[in-house]
C-alpha cells in the first residue's frame, strides 16, 4: 500500500496531468491484484484526492536572454 502511494506521489511530481492520470490507472489496475478490499478502497480514495490537486511539475528556470 505504501509503495503504491509513493509511486502516485512520484508520478504527481514529474508527470503532465494526462500522463499522471494514466499512470494512476495502471497503478490501481495492478494494485487490485495484490491489495485486500479495504486497502484498495483506501488507495482509490488517495488517488482520487491526488487527481483533484493542481499539477506539481517542477519546470526548469527560464533562460535569461540579453
């Protein structure tokens, strides 16, 4: 469960929104096979909350031109 949450958090910090959502769906699809029902429901809620957040992609600083 914790590993799944960490994967979601990592994806949130480095992926574009659409890619992040695709990654989350893949994580949930695989997690369904290994988590019990309660943990899967908790992970689903966690992912839903992360999807509602604004993207956190770190953009490199703009290059100053003269």
